[in-house]
């Protein structure tokens, strides 16, 4: 990252060109011409979470007992192998006087998923930020498919589930109620 929060795409493109050469490729052949620049642009987009603001400071006064946003899609990059992992996140929280717009929860997930990451930390970071914003409790569940596990190493098609809960969500009855809401079929 540069000081202004933007990637140095020119330098990244140069490094990627050199990587292609080291891999035994010709970066000037027809199919690869422009690939280093395209990849630099892609990295700026998919790793933009480092500079994102989830804007959780924008809230509404209406309150309810529990709020659940299901099936928030996410895409991330494994910090160990720089291969994608992706899936969905369910975010539940108990408000403390104010609620967040649903788009803010999507932005919060993107803030932490659009960076070099591991799913365990992603889940924890989303829950922790909700608590920092003053909710009474939060629970975040992430379900992910990891290409670093499917394409290399064990080459297995399994998926991973991670859960983080904070505050009043540590109460077993409330957690079970929220899990039932997440598992329930959609009403429409």
C-alpha cells in the first residue's frame, strides 16, 4: 500500500511481469500481454478492504430484539497461498438503542473479506467491530469454500464453518434462537 491507501499498480505490474518470466512464461506473448496490468487492477479491487469504511456510524432509532442478515456473499484471498476463498456470512446482533442499515452489514463483511485473510479472523473481526459500535451482542457465522484446499494440498471438497459470538449472544438460549432463524427457510 502507498500512503494514500491506494496500491502502487505500476510497481505491482512490474513485479507480476517478472513473476511470469520466473515461471517460464513470455509476458509479451499474445495471451499474456497486459496480464500484469490486469492483475494489478484486480488486486486493487479485491484487496480494497484495507481502506474501506463500513460506515457503521450511520444508524436508525428503530429497535427490535434481534436483527439477522443472512447469506451475505463474500470473496476473500487466503493469506497463506493467495488463492480465493468465498462463501456467505450470517450476521446477527442485539441492538442497544439503534439499528444499522442492512447495507452497512454488507459493507462491514466486505471491509474484512477484501484483504489477505483467513476465515477465522474474518469472522472474529466482523463480530468485534459490531461490539465496538455498541451493540449488546453479536454473532457472526461464516461458511467458506477454500480453493487452497480444493486445488492443492489435500484436494478436498470440504467447506469450513466459523462462528464468533460476543456479549449477550454468549447466552445459549439466545444463540440457539438465532441459529434457528438462520437455518429457517426463507419466508418468500
